[in-house]
C-alpha cells in the first residue's frame, strides 16, 4: 500500500517528513513552555497535574493516533526492514509486535513504580525538559532529511 504511494508519488516521503517534523517541533515547543512557565499551564502543583480520567484517555489516544512516529516507524521503517527478511517477514513483524508490547508494559509498570517521584512538580519540569529537547531534535532531524 504505502510502497505503491511512494512509487507513484516520491514526494510522499518528503511531505511526511515535513509534516512529522512540524508536529514534533510544535510538541517540543509546548513541552519547553511547560518547563519555562509551569504556572501558565496549570501544573504548578502536583494535584493539578493529574486531570480527569477522560482527558487522560483522550490525550493517550491523540498521542497514539496523531503521532507521526507511529506511522513513520510502523509503516515505513518496520515495513521496509521486514520486507528485507523475505519469507520470514511475518516472523520479524510478530517479533516487533511482541517487543512493542513488552516495551509499553514496562513503561506502564515503570510509571507506577515512579509515581511518588513523579508527584513532584520539579520532576515534571525535568521530564518536560527532556521531552522538549528530544522532540525538537527529532523534528529538526526529520525536516533536515526531508
């Protein structure tokens, strides 16, 4: 599917790189804003950082389905690497899915283990600083490669 689009329109990869890069730069800027101005974002106290369950679920869904890395990593990168494995491509894909399940389970359990530490606003500012730096570097890298 995606291979056919890229063959028909080679500019598709360039477009995805620019769009994904812009998204990541915007996300990085929002994280940097939370570091520099926590009071403006409502995260000045740990109690206000939690929010509602509905908001958490909607944010999780948005971060999953609107994240360009989901498509870049899964469709382009994983698909390309799997195709190189010939008849074992489905085995490779299954291994990648299992690794992903393990990774996200570890993130979930790790978050629970770190919950006391993450209850402090300073910890969130440090985390947001790391997120901002990572997203900005990734965004610039995508745009530079586009």
